[in-house]
DNA sequence: GTTGAAAATAACTCAGA
DNA sequence: TCTGAGTTATTTTCAAC
C-alpha cells in the first residue's frame, strides 16, 4: 500500500465505474500500469468488490431503524445462532456483533411503520435467546463513501 | 421500477463492475436496451453511484466501534451542528440521526484502541452539547450487499 | 421500449526499458 | 515495476421496428 495504491482506492471508492483509462489519467500513469495495480489490490483482498448504491425508496424501504439487542446466555452457540438468523432476514441490511452494553445492533429497512412493528413482534420477539431490545428510527443518514487510509499505528 | 429494473439493480448491487454486455446476457436482453435501462435508473436517482468495497485493515482501520450520543437541547441548530461536525471527522464512517433513546449513532473506524480512546476524549468530550455517549466495540459485521426490493405497502 | 449493426473507446497482452 | 503499441473486446450511437 504505497501512495499510488491509496489514490487508486480513494478514486474507486468515490466512483467504481470510471474506466481504467480515466483512472490512469487522473493519476498520471499509463493505463496498463493502473490496470495491474487494481488487479494486485484485488488479488491481495484490499478491494473486496464493487457495489451500486441504490436509493432505499426505490426498493420500497422508506423506513429504516437501528435495533439494539441483548441475548443470553452469551455463548458462542447463541451468538452465532442469532447472527445467522438475523443476517438471513430480508429486512436486515447489517448485523453488528458488539461488546459492551448491547450484544447486537441490527440495521433494518422496511416498507413502513406497520412492517417495522411486524418485524419486531413477529420476527424478533419469537426468539427465546433475546432478553431485550430497543429500537431507534433513523431520520437522516450521512455516509463517508470514500474513507481515507489513516496513518499506521506507531 | 418493473421486474427488469429490479433485476438490473440486484445485479449491480452484487457486482457494479461487470460489463453492460454481461449484464444484458444474464437478463436475456440486448446490450443497448440494458444500457438505456441503466441510464434511466441513474437519471431517476434510483442508482446513486458505484463504490468500491475496501478492506478496513488496508486503510489502517483495524478497530471499529459504534458510539451512541445524546445531545441537548434537541433543537434543529444543535442537531444540524453536531451532524455536520461528526460527519466531517476522518474517523467517522456513518452518522445516523435518530429518534428514541439516542439522538445520534456514530460508526467510527480507527487504527487501534489508543486512537479510539483519543477520538472519544479529544474529539467528542470537548463538544458542549453532548450530555452523554456510550461506546460499543464491533467484533464482527455481516452486511447484505444486495438488499432486494420489498413489496409495496398496501 | 427495443433491437442490431456500425463507429468510437476501452481493455488487455506482451515485449522491451 | 513501468511503459506503449498492437490486438481483442466493449461501449455507445442511431436508424428502424
């Protein structure tokens, strides 16, 4: 990961569909060099994939919420089981496995408030390992689509 | 948004860099038709962009955390001010503006635990509007990179 | 809307620096 | 590791359906 790799990563985070030529032009290098760099980054696992960013409204997901969940007992079996269950639900965008006060955070996106209520009561409440959960509606969301590389730890 | 649009969106969520030809082949339509559909989806704002998915470790962001934050007073000025402040910090990946128990959730990614501590004490604690925050470390994360379109609300 | 074929661009390969 | 020219493939346009 030299400066050139960082610059490539930054540009592809911002716009993953720009051509290799355009990428090379912005970096001041030959297209073949740029292509080889991108391939090396992919081979090394630095670039994990490319995804289109879709407006949630177009997917009929006008309501988003964050649900923090506590489960007991905090065993590997229970944690892995709930993680697998939650990540398989169509309403769930992200599952975070946490330490601290909460054990899980679920980022969910549904059609409307009725469906959010149904999700909480029909899906979550039926799981015996859940000892409590708390729901916060998302009003706004700001995302950094191109997080930069930070200085290496000393 | 007919079935064809949904299929295009799903394929581009999974792999945004596949060629238009390949996309058209999978859908059983002509490349020019596919191109026109993609352009229409972009024009309508359904497709908002394309982003490379980068391994956080390559960006020296080995430690991720979720920080729930309460601010007071809950006025528009304070909310907008904190949102702008938080989204401008290099450590912050996402800012969620919430209702309910918490006012904000920050998804942060930093080099190590020392930097997380520094972020909490040097950045957050200095803001007068913050009346409390709570930090959870992220151990694992599962993401649905291709959320499907849900049935429209009745 | 959709299509197929032509023209314009880009991707990819590879030998040499 | 980088480059540039040659080959292969794709994108893009557009007239017709």
